[in-house]
C-alpha cells in the first residue's frame, strides 16, 4: 500500500474528496444513488489535477467511490425504511444476484482500461438520463416486477454495470422499477439498499484488482484510496438524511426530471474526457 506523500499532495487530495462529500451525501439521500455518480467524476478531475497516472485514475475513482457508498447507502436505506418506502421483497430476492454481479465486475476491472470505464459511465448515464427526462407512461414494460429467472438476471446486471461505474445501483434500479410501474419514491428508497449489496463486495474486488499497481496516490489500498474514505464518509453520512427529507417532499415528476438532468450532465462531462 502506497503511503509516502508530500504535504501539498495530501492537502490537495483532502480538499478534493471533502468538497465532493457533502454533494454526494445530499444526492445519495435524494436519488438513492449512493453518491457514486458525483464522487466518480469529481474524484477523477481532482486526481487529474494532482497528476495521478491516467492508467489508474479512473479505476481509483471508481474503487474509492464504492467504498464511500457503503455507509452512505446504509444511512439512506435506514432513513427511507422509516418512511415505509423500501421494497424489501425485491431486496431479499437480490441478496445473491446483485453481489455476484459486483464480483464479476471487479474481475473485469482488473483488465479493462480507464478510457473504457469512462465510456461505460458516459453511455449508461446518457441512456438513463434521456429516459427519465422524457419519461412517458407508454414507456412502461408492465405493472408487475418480473419473477425469476428474469429478476435474478436483472439483479446480476445491475450489480455488474454499477460496479464498473462505481455507483450504488440507483441509476439502474430506479429505471428497472419505474419501467414496471413502481413509484419513483419506492424506487429511490429501494436503491439505497441495493447500493449496499453492490458496494460491499465491490470494494473488496477493487482492492484486489489494484493491489501493487504502479502510479497510485498516497494511502491507496489497491484501487481504493483510504484517505478519501476517511474524509468523505463522515460528511456523506451526516448529509444523506437531508436528501431523504427533500425526496419525500418532492413530486415523482420532479424527482425524475432532476435525476435525469443530473445524469445527462455527468454523461457529457465524461464524454469530454474521451475526446
């Protein structure tokens, strides 16, 4: 594990991760996204500013984001459950499928390039952002969530793609649940629980995938930066309940439009890094 660093490097890294912590915590509670969709691009830009090797920059952003998602998602899940909004039956049915997808993604992350990870992030954010902003009732696939084996396959894909993106599964799960007629508030609340199922195995996988990699910044355990975790987690845990309260006073359409516009912004930002 790399720990040597100058004071300037440590200060710069600390400023980057703390600045993103409050925003990610707010969005974790508001959209059930675990904050990853914010943490990943913010950390990527901060690590670029610090001169971290491009070969590990995106992997490190994704891995650290997954670590941050663990307490944020759990905090949001508990708060949402108090409102009775979580679909516990769906969560229980994904206790195996979602973590398996996360483990598979960690294996892929060990060999995939940083540019490919950025491309995956940008494309998926664009697709789901457009869907939410221009949502129509006719876009629904049904009124009842599918049973196994379709449900298990969806859970696996949510775990797999979310782990590659370093997000808590909210983007994918919100889309899945609303396509089958579930209320947006229930989708957001359930996504907080999905985030924990993804992030716990995901963070272990990213530590393994990046262990001993060259070019990592100070205090990195594989593709997870421990300084980032120590600084951001307390901020996100405190701020997440504020987002939850906002989520329960906004209308379904307001949540959809806000979430969709946010995803489109993230997609454009990452697409620009590929040009």
